């Protein structure tokens, strides 16, 4: 009795690991999008490369900061001292990584400003790409992540941070903050220790670039809430505790340097409510200029001084709103049932 022949499926030459045509096309579009973002961040600031130094803080940090004029181990170590021996901390701002970058540039080109400006522009370009990557980690749609990063690249509020050499503090701090946030989200997704260690290193570098990075733990907490992770999870596994400890340490360092150089006076330090009101006023000012960037000036207006004792409910509104109502409203919007971040 003849045995039936089994018809086996024809062999294919495609490997399981070989990317499909759609995958290759998607990768090409992603690469093209990243190149476009880099150009958007770089090209508008090309005229900056012909700019000179400014008399606003540039002498304190560069031209008259003689401890960065020689790249030696002794000078590098002095940058990280709270009580330096080779010269004062510029404006009482403890930013040793910024001064170290300026020291390296001075070693390469002396007092030719083009390289200092180029570094700022390149950092801004890197930050633009990191913004897009960070939003994708937050499960944002590719198109929206790209458009947001493109707006970040060309927004007029970034002109000061990029065009002013001393504002290396902003672009360098943003670079490390964005890196810390991306690495933290990778850690939360994979629970691999190397990511949280790398995130802590990036957070430390951000704090060594500008004290404003003390807000990073709060931002990381908001990221967790946005992704639907319950607040109680932080009590069970306090992943943010090391970040909070770093912020407290650098808050103390900033207070010490500001007090040592007379930036914080006893009368000003005691008026905590007025300082909080000014911080809240600045918050709303920057939100307004972000949405409607007109009337920008090199001189940023100071918060209007209150005369006498303000009424408690009215004065508390600008303090409480940005710290409680606004984050709560945002969290409720994105975490409501049926909402998809993607």
C-alpha cells in the first residue's frame, strides 16, 4: 500500500531575527526625525558662534576667573571645594562642573569665545534629542514627542541659556537632568540596578552644574504618577530616597555658599513667605512666556514687592496653586480611567 507524501511548507530565506521592510522604514523615519531635530536646535543658533563675551557674569566665570586659566589637578580640585583657595566661587554659585568645562575650553582656545558658544549650542542640540527620548519613555506618541521636542528646540525662552556663555549652567544641568530621568524610567521598567546607579550619577552631575536640580526627586515622582504607579509604591520601595538625600545635601551646600558670599542676608532669609511668593510669581511668569513668548528682554522683571502684610488667602494662592492644585489637576487628567498616554 503506497504511503502518502506529506507536503511540507516551502522554506523561506527570511530569518526570524531579520527586520521586516516596515521595521527598516520605521527606523529610517526615526533617524530622519532625529536629524531634523538636531538641525532645528543647531541652525537657529549659528549666529551665536560669532558673538563675544558679555560683561554680565562672564568676567566672574571666565575672563577674570584666574583659577580656570590653568588646567592642573590642583586647580580642578579647587573647583570642588566649598572654601576654595585659588579664588572665590563665582557669585557664590557652587557649579564646579560648569567651571571645569570652561577650564577645558580655556586650555584649548584661550579666550576665544567661539568654542564656549559652540559647546552651549551642542548641549542644546543634545537636550532637544533627550526631550524627545524622555517623552517616548513616558509613552507619548511619536509625532507628539517630536513636535514637543521641536518646540523645545526653537522656543525663544532658550535664547538666553544658549547664547549667554555663563548660562552653561542651564544647558549642562538640563542635559544631566534629562539623562537622570530617562535612566530612572528605564530602571522602573526593568528593575535593573545599573540604571538607578547611572541615574544617581547623572543627578549628582546635574546638581554640580546648577542647584536648581534639587527639584529632580519631585519630577521623578510626578513621572511615576503619570505612568499610573501608586504613591504607596514609594513607601514600600523608596527608590527616590537617594535622590532626595542628594537634594537635601546640595540645598545645604547652596545655603552655605550663598550665606558665605552675602547673597542670602539675615533679613531676607527670615521672610520665607515673601520668598515663596516670589518663586510662585516667577513660576507663573515663565508659564506665561512659554505660552506667549512676546516682550522678552535681557532684564527679567522682578516680582512686585508687597506693601505691608498681605491678606492671607489672597497671598497664599500663588504659593499653593503651583505646588498643589496644578499638579493634582494634571495628575487627575492623565490618570483618569480611559485615558491613554500613547
